[in-house]
C-alpha cells in the first residue's frame, strides 16, 4: 500500500478531464460509468472485506444508501456543469466543500478551530487564483471549448486558442446583390 496515496491523488485529479473527454455521452451515463469503474477497482482490492458488510446495522445501511443517492446526484450535476464552464472553474467550485462543511458543522454545534479556518481560507484563495481567468471569460469564449486561453483542444480552424478577445471573428464580406437582368425577346 506504499503507492495508495499517489494512486488516489492521480485518480481524483484525472476525474474532471476524463469526464470532459467523454462529453458526447449524457452526464448521468458518465457518472454511472465512473462509479462502476471505481466499484470494480475497489472490489478487486478489498474483496476479502465484503463479508464484514453484514455486520453494519440496518439504520446505518439506510444512511449509506442515502449517501450513495446524494453522491449520484452530485456526480450527475457536476459532470453536467462541465458543459457550462471550464474544467478549472468547475473543479474550483467543487473544492469549496470544506467551506460548506465548516459552515454546516458550526450550525450543528461542531467547533471549527482558527487553524482550520485559516487552512480553508488559503485553499479557497488558491482555487480562486487557479480558476480566476476562466471565470472572467464569457461562456463559450474561453472555457475548455477550445476557444480561449488554457483550452485543452485547439479551436476550430486551427491555432492555439491563445489571445482570444472574447468576441467572434468578423464575418467575411458578402458579395453584393446582383441586379435582375431583363429578358429581352426579339420579335
């Protein structure tokens, strides 16, 4: 298990690009396949522990099933969000979960220490800095659609996509309309 943490970091950090590359598929199908692949991987690693699941109390089983439902909704809506913004901005928004965990924990009586608040603030600022350029670009003109800085694919027609001003290219000049020619009939 020496490589468990690097493997976990690799798996989590490649989730968004792989979901983006599977874009023609419906978001819920992408989410289902992602969970299926993770389940197969976890089963191969921990198949010896399956028998211990029988000892989980029935109340906890219901909570586990409800958590799975919420996770499915999260994956489906998050993967759908990739079609509305860039991968960096979407991941930055998802990474705000420690902020909400601290807020809801405080509402439920949990005490958030000053050190934890400081760490959450640093992480939030880092996410904002990393995705800040993507939030300042209008949708469709700089996200991962290939039309702006930092795009994963080149824009249609080639080029690197850098230097996009956020405005569409000028239309080519149109031919002037032709005047109708009269039909002359010689008697």
